[in-house]
C-alpha cells in the first residue's frame, strides 16, 4: 500500500474515532440526565411517601390518644358512679339504722308508759279497795268480823303492800306484742280499750253504790250492825 493511501486510511479512522467518541459522550450525558431525573423523581416520591406516612402516623396517633382519652374518661365516670352507689348505699343503711333505733326507742317509751299507767291504775284500784274495806269495817263489828273470818279461811295475813302486789300480779299480765301483725295489734288495742272501759264503768258503779250506802247509814235510824247485816243479806 502506498503512503498516500495509508495516510487517508489513518485520517478516516481518526475522524471515525472522534465521531464515535462524541456519540458516546452524548449517550453518557443523556444517561446522566435521565439518571438525574429518575433520582429527583425517586426522592420526590420518597418525600411524598414519607410525608404521607408521617400524616398517617399522626392521624393514627391522634386516634389512639382519643381512644385512650375516651377510655380514661369512661373509667373515671364508672369509678364515680360506683362511689355514688356505695355512698347512697351507706346513707340508706345509716337511715335504716337510725329509723330502727327510733322505732325501738318509741316502742320502749310506749311500753314504759303502758306499764306506768297499769301500775298507777292497779295502785289506785288497790287503794280504792283498801278504802272500801276500811269504810265497811268501820260501819260495824259484824262486817269486820266477817272479814276476819274470811282472812282466817285464807290461812294468811297480808299487809296493804302485799295486797297491792297480789292485785298487781293478778291484774297486770305481760303483753307479748313483739310478733303481732298490724291487724292483731289493732284487735289487741281494741280489746284493752274495752277492758279499761268496763273497769271504769264498774269503778263508777261501785263508787255510786258506796256513796248511796254511806248516805243510807247517815240517814238510817238503825244501828250499824243492822245496816251491815242488811247489806250482807242483799
């Protein structure tokens, strides 16, 4: 090959290599440009994704906090409700205890008042009986001898206090009203009222009879023995 042809071939090869190098640089630039765009898009997408995740996490944390806050408030309301129930229960128990104590005190006062009245009535009746016996004994020896014979038949002597105790023991009977119902209590009260009314009627009749007898003794011309004998015959 001649030198001219060799030089031309070398020149062509140099141009070819230069154009090939330019082409490769352009591809690299495009590749780098594409890579930059891709990286920007990737980082932008990652940033958006991260912001979205952060937003979701914030919303989720808010929901969790709201749930726990609601749960805490419900527990506090439940505790307050239990405390109110326990307080009300304690107040009701205290009221029932106070009411029971008052009922017991009222029952005790009624029982004491009833016993006091019965004892006073029995004492008054015993005194009336003693006065009647004393008045009759003063009317004549015949009547007093009759009383002495009756005492002898009994086989014992009693003082005025013993007589009162005996009368109280006979007339004052204990009342068992603890287990009675309301209807039975009413019947018992009615029965006691009728008994008291009958006793008062008998007492009034006896006093009137005693007054009439005393009046007849004062107005009668007969002796006390005759008058007492006439009463005994009656």
